[in-house]
C-alpha cells in the first residue's frame, strides 16, 4: 500500500538489479520509473549487459528471495524451458579437482539463462502498479537542489546536506530531458558513472576497495542431448588450485551453456579449436568430454572482468540525500563465485525493509538511502570477504593478507578436499556457497574435526582420462 501518493522513485537501468529495486520500491512509492538505455530489451542478449552471454549462477538463497518477491517465478521459468535440478544430485561440483560427495541437499538449482530470467522479471515488474519502463533512455547525470554538499554550511551557517532531486537522460533521438524524483537509484552496474556525476555536482564520491584478478572468460552454446553427462544438468569446475575453471549448464531450448575461465591473464581462446583445447586442460574431464561430442550452436564469445570493486557509500560523507547505489553499482564481485545475482536479491530485501520502515518523501528518502547503505554494507561484508579472500590465495593478486585470511584459506582448502570424501562437509560447504549459512557454519562443533581429518593430505590424484593434449587438438 502506498503511504504518500505522489512520491516518485527513478531507477537507472533495467538490469536484474534495477528490476528488483523497482519491484520493492513499488510497495512504498506511488510511482517508479525505470530508465533503460536499450531500446530492445527482449533481444536474446542486451547490449547493456554484455556479461549476459556468459554463465550466471542463481544461488539457492537468491532463488528463494526471487520466489518471495515474484511468487510462482520458479514454476514460470521451468514452464518456459529452464531446467531445474538439485545441488549435488543431478549436478556435479568439483573442488580442488575432485567431485564433491553426491548426496541429497534439498537445494534447488534453477538453470535459467540470463536473457530468459530478465525477460520474465521485466514483465512481472512492469506489471506492478505505478511502475513504468522507459526504453531508449540513457542516464547522463544527476540533478541536485543546488544546496551545499554534505557537511558544508548553508547561508544561515547551519550545516546542511545537498540533495539529489532527479536524473538527466537522453532519448534515442538525442533529445535531452530531466526527470524529477524523490529518490534516484543507481542500478548502472559496475561501470556506473554515478561517482563522477556526484563529483561534478560538488559531492564527495565514495571511496573504493578493489581487488584485481584479470579474469577472462569465453562462452559457447551447444545442442543438448538427454544422454549427455549421464543425465546430469550441471557441471561446475572450480578454478582452485589452478587458474583455469569452467562450467556447463543445461538451459532453455535444449542447449548447453558452456563457459571457460582463466585468471591473471590466462584467458581461454575464442577460436573453436583453442576453446576445445583449453577445456582439455581443466582439472576434471567432464566439460571437455561434453563439448567434443556436442554440436556447437554459436562461436565462442569473450568477456573480461578486471576485478572486484566495492564502493563505500556507507561512509557518512559520501552519499547525498535522495540517492542510493544498488547491485553491482554498490559492489561487484568476482563472477567465478556466482554471488552477484543472489547478493543483489539480498540487497532487495534490505531496501524493502528500509522503505517499509517509513523512509520516503522529501525528508524520508534521505533516511532511506542512509539506512540502506549502512545495512547493505553489513550484508556485503560476508560475500566480499569470501570472494576477495579466495582470490588472495594467488600470490599475483595484490591485496592485504592478514593472518586470518591465510588461516581461513587454509581451512577452506581442507574443507574442499574433505567435501569429496565426507557428505556432511560437502553439505555444509554448498550451503555456505549458496549463501544459506554464514561461513562460520563450517566451524560448527564436530564439523571442524571431520574437515581437518578428512581434508588432510589433499585429494588422491585423479584417474587418468583419455584426453588429447592441447597441441594435438
């Protein structure tokens, strides 16, 4: 129910983050306008989401949240052709080169390709009362009230905060327009220009934390046959302890979506022969065996990810009133760990709670933004530490390694080995990975002993497989 008719929120970007932000804000704002630069968002892959051509993992916690916000979503996606399976049952997860113990987990993997997921969410969000999707509208800046930026004294000598009161945008014909708003939400992704826009208005841009990994990946679609992989629908091969990894997921249209990854400059090739040869070097043979016998439907396409970035909008001096950053515009994580969509879904619940607490309107949206950034920072701490801590295992990754980081990485390495041998450790590990349990769940009494004992010595050497060397392909 809308508490104050006339309140208007503008969301910059119709990505998954923008759609989720609009969805929850539609509960407390009378009007929500989404500005989307793409004119044809129903295309197979959006120009504004180049990463959409590559694998996306929706972790179980993320799926649960989407189901809460969009009741019946999982069934709708399944009816549209998205396969489902159970984590560790009907799917293969590899850690440290060995498969995690296959067992029932009760966790669902919803294998929806990014275009299908966005298409369904876009339709459901646009159908919400008061929500308007404006296509072909490229955000170009922010509007302020002309007041002094945060912490500066006004004409009366009283300390005031400047305020964001809308957004600038251009249409496809080049016409420049302005849109007033009580709240502007930046869902512009990791390439967001909002920090520069804020600086241009005299506000202090947020400080940034960054961990560069020079990740490259390449993806290709193949025709799927039911007999492949013994009927399993997912293969996830962790990059650790080497730099190379990959995934193959059954998606709608009876297709395999295969992505190969390489960190620190060791990027997969995009020519068909090189792509297949790279897959032969992964620490498990499943993906190579799959693609060498499958019919390719597309050529390999590349993508680059420089590193994880976190913008510290929770700092008191950083965000002006009437503005908040959301999704990857707030924190962009190494996609190898598939946390992005699910962490964004968690942010949506935080935003929903902050909005429902009474924030909004000419003074309330200031409180909403500040409350959201503080609470979202607490939420992000866990996934950020997990992702960047894991990246810091590699000596070439620049970053601060505390004794705690080294101890945690050593213990997680043990847990990954133990997950191959011990079903209890495997279940605990995948629940943490799926953001259902905090990392401290791996330290439960009884589990530590199993992890240390069953994870000792590393895994046995994988059995030889019949794979040609890359030079022979």
